[in-house]
């Protein structure tokens, strides 16, 4: 029988004997590097997992010893290193029990350049990729304007993410993430919820303040979040701008005021079915999505009024904003939404056709996700 560094031998009539050998009979689990990344301060960090105590653990980056953890207990440790060159970074952890080394696998991570300076507010209409680190996602045309998108259809069992390289400092007020999206991704099993494995594919917004631990800002969600998404997914229809919905998520309590964060959008896919994927536009961090000033609308008219169906909605936009025209039925149900995208200041006109029971319909114009004008029209 083996016990640590001794062998115990039981004999008939000769007693119990022990023999001491040079090495333990128990396998010692090596250290493991489980995550790495760039911090919001521009340092490089990685996480080391120890399943047992060591006398010391040596940390090596790009084959150079840069530090040591003395007498660590079992647990997880984060090493943060300054002045690491940009690009691929090789990491290694070597645990020691007396003089015997136990070496982790060499793991390669990526140190990327931040898009400084740190800001409290940020907005992006996805005109360029300049501020983004993209992995399996891209910025492409979508319904007359650009959007951040996954592949269509996205691949199974493949990571898809878009990391904003702009560090953002959490505000004491208005600490929220605003954007518009359509997510036609595989729904989970009935009764499942995020983060259960049965939830299957999902999209999520996450943030980190140390470069390795990513916390959810939104819950993971799929095509079942919106009824028209689920219908489009079941019918294998592609995503279009009219399917986009507004999303608003609180940054707190996951993080606190004055934390400096990096944000990312991530699509998780398992090994089974996929779907059309994800498209995101009009991202606002910690500011109401109205640009630098509140957009307002003047001169809202609907003509002809009364009408037998076709009408023209005219208005003047005072400042640039994302504009939608929404129609509500006499019973208060939303029967139509037209997404005009980002419009410049000046006069605009939108044609639409009312269909349904006769009565008084409400036409609402929303600028920057805020109601900016309401008109009534009679359908005969």
C-alpha cells in the first residue's frame, strides 16, 4: 500500500514494514492557467489555478521569470504584469514542493492596445472597426446602415465576440448600456434558463475590471426574448432592421461607481443547431441615446387625414438621432414600426399604409428611443 512517500507492507507472522522512497505516491496536480487578458489600465493579467498548496509558484512570461508567489494555498490567483509588449504573450506557472517542479502548460494570450483615453460616456453607430477587437464578428451593412454582426448563419461550437477597446469609467448615475439588436439564435429546452446548459445558444453583454473575470451586464438571451424574433427563428427567416428592439441594462450592481471597465458582446453557440445570428446597432454607454443634445421634432403632420389607408408622416428633426415611426391601433396595440435609422437634422417624410378596423390611430415618432411627437389619424 502506498501512502505519501512511504510503502507499507503487511506480512504473515513478520509484522508490518515500511519503506521510504524519494517521491510521493500521490499524483500532484500541476498549476493551470485558466484565463488571460488585457486590463482596463493596459496591463496584462492571467489567472492561475492551484489544486493544492505549494511551497512557491514561479511565474514566467515570454520565457522570463517575472515573479513568485510564496507559500500559496489551493485556490485561484491573478497575476497582473506591467510593460508586457503588444501581441502574443506566452504564460507559464511552475509550482515547487521543496525542489521538485510542477509545470503548467504554456498558454498563449493576447495583449492588445487600448483605445485611450478613458471615458465616462461612449456611443457608436458602427461606422468603423477602429475601437473594436473582433473575434468571429464584424461590422457590415445591415438594412441601409452598418451594424455589428455575427456571421449569418453563425457556426456551432465557435466563439463569437466583439470587445470594445475603449475603457469606460462607471458613473454614479445613468450607469446603463443602451443598444438596439435582433438576436435570432437557437432557443433552449422548454423550462430552461440562463446559465443552465439546457439553455443552449445565447447572446450576452459582459464587462471586466481586471481583464480576466467577465461579469454579465445583461442576462444571456436568445430568440425567445421577443415574439417576432421567435417567429422569425422558427420560420428560418433572416434578421432585418424592423425586427430590432431596444435593450437597456444596468451596469450596477455588478460593478460600482468609479470602476474602470472593458465591455464585450458575446454569442455562445453549442454543438447543435444554430440560427441567423445577431446584429447590434446604436450603442450608448452611460448616456441616454440622444447624442450630445436632446433631439426634438417639430411640424409633425399626417396627410391625408382622414384616410382610407395610405398616409405620409412629415416632421422636422432638430438634431441627429435614431428615429422610429410607430402606429398604435384604436385598442392601443402596436401594429406597425418603421425603423428609419440615424437621420440628420432637417425635414423628413415617411410613407405608410394603415390596415385594420376603422377608428382613430396614433402615430408616434421616437427620436433617440424617446417619444418626440404624437399625431392622431382617422382610418375610414
